[in-house]
C-alpha cells in the first residue's frame, strides 16, 4: 500500500491502513513520525536463537566458564543486537539456569531493550547428550516429566527437546543419532501439552525426524535429514506427514551459508541443499530462524538467513511472511504479532527501500518499535551522522 500509516497506543496497534483513514482516528496533538521514503512493515521474528551463546569460535566454553552475571550481561547485549536488526520477537531455544526468563522479564518491564522473548530454559537431552552443559540431562519417562514440569515452573514458554545429537557438543552423540525412544518423546509432548506448552524438537537425523513427527511435536528445528554416512536422505513419506500434520519447520539455517557453499563447491552445495529445496517446493510450513549464538551465527544475521530461501527460488513475499505472519502462527502468536493490524502488538519496523524489490532493504533499519517502545538502531544513528 502506498501512503500507509500505523496508529499505536501503548503497546497495541489501534489502526493500520491508508494514511488519511488512520489519521482520522488519531487524537488531536498525538505524536507523529514520518518516513516518506521508507517501508513500514511488521517487526521480524527469529524463531531460533540461543542468547546464552556468543557466536564466537567456542561458545560452549564461554557459557561453561562464565558466571550468571557475566552471561546475563552478554545476553542483554545480544538481545539489543536483535532489536537493532529489526527483530521484535525471538524464541530462545536453550539457555542455562533460566537466565533467558530473567532477561525476558527485564525486557517486558522496560529495564533493558530487546525483542519479546519466548524462552525454553534448559533443553531436555540425554545423559552427556547434545548441550548437556545447559542442565537438561534426563533419562527415562519419570525424569522427563519432572524436567518438563520444572521448566514450566521456571517460566518456560516452550519445551525444547534434543531428539538427535548436534555438532556443537564435543564427545556427544553424532548429529544423526537419536537420543530418546519413541515412548520418551511421547512423554515429553504429553507432559508439555498437559501444561499448555508447545514442544520444539531439535532433529537432524532421519530417525529422529520420524520419531518427533510420531510424537506430535509442535515445531521441528533443523530437519536436515542426516544419515550415518554424512549424507542426507529426505523421506517422501515423512515429508507427507509433516505437511498433513501442518508441522512448522524452522531450518535455522546459518547466516554464513554463502561461505559454506563457496567452501564445498557448487555441486556439493546443491546436493546438501537439495532436501531444503524439496521442502520448499512441497509446501512445508517453513519459518525463519538463524541458530544465532553458535559459531559465526551472529545476532544481526536474519536477513542473510532469509536470502538463503531466495537462493532456493522462494518469492520475496513468501520469505517475508516466513519471518512475520507465518512465524507468528508457528509460535502460537497468530492474532497477536506478525501483522500490522488493529489489536495486534505494536511491533513495527521501518526500513529504507522496498524489501519486495530486494531483501537487502531489510538491513537498512531506521526504526524498530517493539511492544510500543521505540528503538533507533546504532547503524541508523551512524547513517544520520554521514
């Protein structure tokens, strides 16, 4: 829409649409901000971050050797980086000691700047399993149910389960290996749903993907179809189940994917990216995420992750939906976030240029409004000084 406007009162959008119609609903003397050469759009949503990790070469050591105060201070700084990049909602899928809950509350109270956070607290994992150092080791159905309850009591918004191994944990299960039985995964989902919480499942390996689909998880993270020999093997039958059950998938593709593609070469990159291309073509509900915090996955890298989908041929309009309306729906925020609509949370992004003409426009953030609070990114201030 040309010449549009949004009217905000407190933390809620009161009106959105044609400028003349919106201004007609404004109170006399209300504060007005004008950006005639910019695009006004919903704030971005990053569905997969780890604020406890610093995106350095060895984030695990940083976490394990930092005390809570040091770690929380770093997390607050990284939350601000998300806000600088236009992210107004982020789902933190694993931290230590419930620190992300404390940060979530500090942001909500206006003590520190940051996006709205949905937090998982300590992810459930097997003994010495993937990310065991975050405090979520469990074994057997009784321990699983108790840990789910404890996470809920600590304020978790979502339960995260490491259904397979991962590359970040030295000496842990391989990325393709399953960590829980079908019965244990069913217990995770049953207990979480009994408490009204969704379940996000980290699943790289094919067997793990099959198991979390059967368990009834709410989102699948990564879904890279890995096999024991290091290749990927997308199973059409499982893909059909994901589509039929409408399970959102967050690939959490690394913002530095271009360097990876250059390093392995075009043929190998095409082979490794083929499963994701197939999921795109099949109509899987894909949502945006970065895995921010793991090595070189910076907290301002959402646009780079989105450009991966453009590389796969996804239209820009759909890509933007993956980071706004579709992401909101996947996180249970449909009707609350992801759109500029009356009654929605006042999460607004102002960028120079037109993202539908080029996703790079999303990097030129002029203003982020998160829950009605205005935030001018550092890079926008620097551009003013030039």
